[in-house]
C-alpha cells in the first residue's frame, strides 16, 4: 500500500494496489467508537485477533485460517467485526463476527453468493443496532458490484444489487446510516479513464441510481470514508493533483439529496482518510506523505476544519484517543505511542 500516491493510477494499477490493500488491511489497527464515547480497537496477528475494550480489557478472537479482518463497528453493549477468507473455489467468502465484552460468536454471511469473490464488508449501524451489511461481489477484481442486505434482528433479508459491474474496478466501499434511517454508500469506480467516487442512497427499501460525487475529471479519486452528521454526512477521499494525492472533503445535505462544499482539505500527499469520533462534528485521521506521519483534523458540523494535530511516524494506522485538546496516537502491535495538541486553525 506504500508509495502509490507518487504517480497517477491507471485502472490496472489501481486494481493491483486495491487488491494489495484488500489482503493487507491487518497492518493497520481498526477502531470503532460507541455512542457513549467508549472506544474499541482490533489488532490482527496472523489468524488471531485481539479486541481492546475499555477498562482496559481485551478479548481474544479466533479466526478461520488466512482471514483478513477489514471492518469493525460498535453496537450498544457490543461490537461487530468482518473480513474475508479464501474459499475452496479460489475466491473469497465473508467472515462476520458479533460479540460483547465477554465473548464472540460467528454471524452467518448473507446466503446466495453468486460471484467467486466477496470483499470489503461494511456494517450499517443505526442508533447502536445492526441495520444491514454492504459488500463487493464478483468473479474477479474487474467485475465487482456493490450488494447489500438488511438485518431483520434474526437473519439477513433479501440481497439487493446496488450497482452493476462497470468497465473496471469498483472498490474501497464505505457506508453510513443517516439520521433519518436511510443508508448511504460511497466507493471508487473506474469509468474507463480514471477512478471516480460514486455513491448511492437507500431510502425506504429502494436504492437510488448510482451517481458521481464530483464533476467529470480525468484523474483518480480513491479511498472514500464516510461519517454521519446532523442532517447529512461528510465524505473524505484523495484525488490526484498532478504531483500526489490530496485529501478532499464534501458535505451531504440529506434534505436536498446532494453533495455540497467540495474542497481540498490538506496538502498534496494526504491519503488513507478515516473518520473518528467527534462531539459536535467529526474528527478525520489521514496519512501524510512528506514528512511521513499521521494528522487529525477536528471538523465542525459543516465539515470545516477548526483544529489540527500531527505526529511523525512511519507506522501503520494508529488507534486514537482524545483528552483535553490533545490527541493520543497508539500502535498496539508495535507498543508505541505519541501525542500532539489539537491546534486551532485560522
């Protein structure tokens, strides 16, 4: 996953690098935030994983051999983890786990797999409860489509196809549940020239047609991340700017059903965005290319940056905590940590 932001990505190069990302996500710690402010962190080592809980406490997780965990979500009083594992046909199946602070149990994947590959599962959590699941499915990395299923409380509902296979890859799926209960998905789709960020929203039980987020351009837009806000959502992703990849932000207005205020949010070389918990807005973690490290943006409800903190590091994605205007970054597998102040921005 390293160094790809130094040049624009053709469809084939994007395909290769996203494939690498899909099977190496365990290099980075996964984190989720409960509504009461508690944090969860999952660190994978081989076929086992450790879930760090508040306290501090931890829970060991046993995974099928060669499982790659790529998603962690918090429930009220519980948690969800998901990834994928090679199957006997040479493809991949989903691996879903559900648990609390004392134990974990396997959760069956939605039945009726049609493609050889299922990847990038994303839990859709509404008010602390599991509402649904979205994932990518196809016969190879060039033919993936987006699919989703609702959770009834006891089983998965009928599978819905959100998008059809396109002229190339559809990858880097992200999802969120808005404050009206509708579902929002965004991902990167190759349009024959470059990767573009596209999105769809589920209103009631119907998915709206897939749309581009930005105006047509001929440069790659990759790795979207979503966060719910009052009245909508925020999205962050990286776009090639001629020299490197630059972090961009936009705001979804739920009442209008459209994206607004698209803008650059960090210098060239800002990649791999992930949203973290925030009280009145959101906090956004991303990696800096030069100098190498990680930065956190404190955003208001409109997605405007109000403060920033940065730490120099060559390690993977850290686990975050916040206290008294300070950001603590921790790398559990490396047993290292660093802190920085959130400095107000003009």
